[in-house]
C-alpha cells in the first residue's frame, strides 16, 4: 500500500512538474514605436517579427518551449530606455527584438547591454549601433552606409545612363530629416558622391516634424538641382511632394532612402501620377524576382492571411527574415544564455540570395550582418518594382522628362 501510494504520488508530482515546465515559455521582447509619429512603420516592422514567431511556435518553439512575445512601446529615446529596463529587469526576457528607429535602438541597446541581454536589431540603420564595441547587440538588416551606397548607385548606374548623361553633369542635392537616421545616411551620401566626382550643390537638413519646407524647396530651385536625394519618414515625404508641386519644382529624378518613399500609404496621399518614376532605395520590397528572394511570395500570403491586407511596405519582410535568422540561431544554440546565443549567431552562414528578402547572413565581430544589402525600386503605374540588382529585378527603369 505504502509503495503504491508513494508511486502514485511520485507520478502525480512528475506529471505536475512536466505540466509546469510546459508553461515555462521563452519570453522575448518586441521594442518598437507602436504609438506616435513612427507608429505606422513601427507596427509594420513588428508584424514581420510576429509572423516569424508564430511560425517558430507552430514548428515547436525554441528548444521545445513556446515563445511569448512581450510588446514594449517607445516613441522616443527616453521611453526606449524605460521600456528596455522593464523588459530586462522586470519581465526577464531572454532577448529583445526591435526596433525600426535608430534613435530608439541606440538608447535601448545601452540598457540591454548593461543587463547582459541580447538585442537583435531587425530594422534600424545607423551604423553607430554596431560600432560601439557592444557584445550583445546583433543586427540583420542593412546599414545607413548601405542605403547611401544604393542612392549613389542609382545615380551612376540608373539615372545618368537612362538620361544619356555623364553622372558628373548632374547637379545633386541631398536633403534629409535631421535626426540620427537622416543625418547618418546624408553624411555617407556626401562622402560617396565626392569620392565619385559627383556635383553636390546642396546638403539641407530639416526637422521631420516640419510643417513647411517651402524655403528648402526654393534653395533646390535656385541651385537648379537635377537629382534630389531625400532621407525621410512618411509625413515629411508627403509634405515635400505636395510643396514641390505647388512650387513647380521638377527635378530630373527623385531618389528616396527608405521609410517614406516605400509606403503604400504615401502613394495614396501623394497620388500614383505624382510618384510615377520616383526611385526608392530601401529594404527589398514585394515586387521582387523570387529567384533572388526565395520564399517572398509565401511571406506575402502569410501576411495577408494574418492581417487581411497586402503588406504595407518591405519593413515587415526585412523584420521577418531577420527574426527567422536569429530565432533559428537561438534554437541551434547550446543554451538560451546570452553568451551561447552570441556564439550561435556568429556561426550563421547563409549565402546572399537565399532568404525571402534576398539578403544573406554572416555576422562580423561587431554583430553586423555583412551580407545585408538594399535594393533599388521604382514606382511604375502605382506599383513599387525592383529594378536593381539585376538578380532581383522584375523590370527596367524608365523615365519621362520628369518623374
């Protein structure tokens, strides 16, 4: 009797232990701007992470445990610090994913580093994020320098040949929002343009919260700029397009760097006829040759099934691909301890062209993915189509007298 009772009690305890273990989900943070001016692209970025986590959970989670995704809203650097502290010291997450905004990432990663918690950046582009000798900050997406290189390539390999001009004949103007994102990209654009002998006639910063860009546009008209490079968010992009129409300013080419130029919502506000021919250097978008981005159509289908709409921009795609890279590394790690996760990420080796975003993955000692790159797209008939690199292109660039 005693033996039977002991045995049944042991089985009950064992069953309870297994049951409790199954409830021990792996907690990971999702730090994005879910409110405020950056909320649209913040939420679009988060959706990519959310789909990747859902897929991983459907496949068994991380090391047999379900992933619990804890959202943390941050509209500015101060809130990012507070959100990162809560995730690491109160909610005790295993890792933090984020964050779309360079300013948010720069602030939050200082907190997670001090806490010894890995921060997996999926979308913020400032090069400085991975140039501070931080052990537990790793980034899958392209950097500001990659964006700048893409815009200069668009001038030399697409715009100038299409217009049958020497690139050095074109008057180039650089305008940018004046926070970390725009300033970093513009700095690289100026440096790269000078190295290639391009004629930069203006470099003009402005606040992304500006409600009037008319004086800036007058400067562009006065300089007779042929090509305008703009690094912007959505609101300042739409303001710029409205005011250049009012001012009658028609450069030969407009080339955006990310954010505002790739959003379907921007097209709706600006109008397809006004976006026709406009170039955008950004994360890969959905009109991309699947041969150079295997799985891109499957992601688009999964997105529509989950949210009931087409993807709003490629931000969800690049976050999805980056999240999959890091989640796979976490599952392959010897444990979920920070050092083991960092070592697992360092072992990742995915050739370029083998993910749904077309990027590969190989992480340098500073945590930056060396196989991340941007694509060059062009708005054609209301659709943002990839035109460069050739392996991912679905069409060729085309220009009228003015975009």
